[in-house]
C-alpha cells in the first residue's frame, strides 16, 4: 500500500508509459497486414 502513495513511483510509471506508447504504435504498424501509405 505504501508504494501507491509514493509520488516517485507514479512519476516513474508516467515516464515508462510515455516511452512505451511510440514503441507500441510502431509495433502495431509493423504487425498490420496491409501496407500503410507513407507520407
């Protein structure tokens, strides 16, 4: 329960999520069957 109230923990969570979102988008694009148009 202590970790839930720890601001440092939540700041780290936000940083991880912000860093992972672009990676997830790229992986989802690479996983699609049809080719996305460039540009």
